[in-house]
């Protein structure tokens, strides 16, 4: 499966920095680029459960392709969400179902820095995306 352009950009950006400190800075920069959610989207309806930090996710589908927006109250998580969105935005429900999160963060060189709780949280976000995509409208 070919990667979306944003995912290719992410790979290019994250294969450069050497140290974890450089990657963490880059991660936070990516997080700052997330499109803001409306105040009413910071509600329980959009909250992803299973994350230690608070995460909100909104998904829309157009022409069979999903676009997600997400944010978190934690800076590092916002960066990880930005990388997840780079990987999944523009995919169909079927493509979304095949995304391998562990492989994606391994390619980015970030897997070993993800604590089990962060990995579980990101998996919960991906799972929520899949639920939205396979729901009544998807």
C-alpha cells in the first residue's frame, strides 16, 4: 500500500534527527500543526477512551476517503497524533483496517520511545477511527 504524501513527509522528517531529544522536539513541532477542534468537539462524544491523556477525535468521510482531526491535552501526544493522522488521512475504510501502527512508529524510529501506555492509547485512537469508518455512514 502506498503511503499518503503527509506520511512520506513524516518519514523524511523523522529519519533525519539522531537523538531522542531532537526527535521529541520535532514531535512537538508536528503536534503544533494539528488543526484545532471546535470547542463543542472537546466533549465526551468525541473523546477517545483508553488513553491516559485526554484525546478527542473527529472523523469525516468524503468520496469514500476519511479525514480525521484530533487533539490532546498532552504536547507529546499531540505530536504522535499528528503522525498518526499523517498516516491515515485520505484512506478508505478498507485501507484504514490494514494500517499497522507498530510498524508505522518503527519506520519513524519512534517505537522504542513509546511507553506501553502511549502505545495502548494510540491503538485506542486507531481503533476508534476504524469504528467510525465501519459505522453506519462508513
